[in-house]
């Protein structure tokens, strides 16, 4: 250990202990500041490549009017085009809970209208007085995106 420390000082580098529990301990002679800088740069580069998305929520009612439905579909398409996920929620009040199939019909209609543009990540789930389903944008392959029209 003393020999390694002496060699590191002669080369004006640092002696870094890699595995302290090994017999004998494993050490490495390196510029530790440069090593930390490279690690930091790698971490920044990996964060830069990550896709950040949000989950946007759009609320429906079981007996929604056509105009309201169309307006909400336009917003969903904007969110999906931006790359965000959409949580479509059907909220029930009072006696509407007795007719949950109306809410399921709204979600089924939504999926059929968004066919080719969105895909359901899971089945619709009931939580309290809300029926919800999460929609994700359809992934476009890079080859298809680059192909001339």
C-alpha cells in the first residue's frame, strides 16, 4: 500500500481504493478529479436522452353531449401529438352509478375514435365514483417518419 501511494505521488495522481473488502485491497492510480468530471458528464448525457412526458387528465360525464365530446377529443389529440399520455376519466354522480355501462360506452367510443392515434395502456378501471383509462400516443417508427410522402 505504501509503495502504491509513493508511485501515485511521483506521478502526481491520486491513489483510489476500488475494493476495500478484498484481500489485498484493490487500488488504482488515477486523476480522481478528472474521473468525477467524466462521471458527471455521463450522467448529464444520459438525462438529456430521456423522454419526459406528462399525464394529462380529461374528464367526461356518462351522458356527454356530442359537441362537448368533440371538443375534448381535439384536446386529447393535441396532448397525444405533444407526446403526453392522457388519463380519460368518466365521473359519475348520484344515480349515474347505477348505469356504469354508459361510462364504459363513452370510453369505448373514445378508443374507437382515436384508433391509430392512441393506444390504451390498460383496461378501464373503476376507482370510487370514477372510471378511468390511460391512453398513450402510438409510437411512429423512425423509418416511417423519414420516408418521403
